[in-house]
């Protein structure tokens, strides 16, 4: 357990940041799932709309350090490929 005042303050700060990061990560996952559900239903318009909403949220998570930049790019790329494949079908 933290004993010094600075260690106690650091523990409080970490708890606050963890809560913020958890919310951002959850939001990113929620919007990713919305895109995947739209793709699974075969609705191109809904999938494209969900992707346009999800993409900035995913990239913002990368900017904030929730996920790595390359991970975010990979997620967006894979989702967009799936939406475009739906358009081709």
C-alpha cells in the first residue's frame, strides 16, 4: 500500500485515468460492434453510416493512447474492407 503522500496522489490519479480509459475503450468497442452487426445484417447503408461514425472514434482512441496507432488503423482498414465487400456483393 502507498505510504508517502506523493504515492497516494499517484494512486488517485491512476484510478481517474483508468476510469477515463475504460470508458473510451468501451465506446470504441461499442461502435465497432455496431459496424459488425450492420455488416452481418447485410445492410449496406447502415454499415457505411456506422463505419463513418466509428472511424473517428477508433482513431481518437489511438491518439489518446487507448490502442496503438497501427492497431487502430488495422481495425478501420478491416472494417472498411468488409463494408466495401458488402457493396460489391
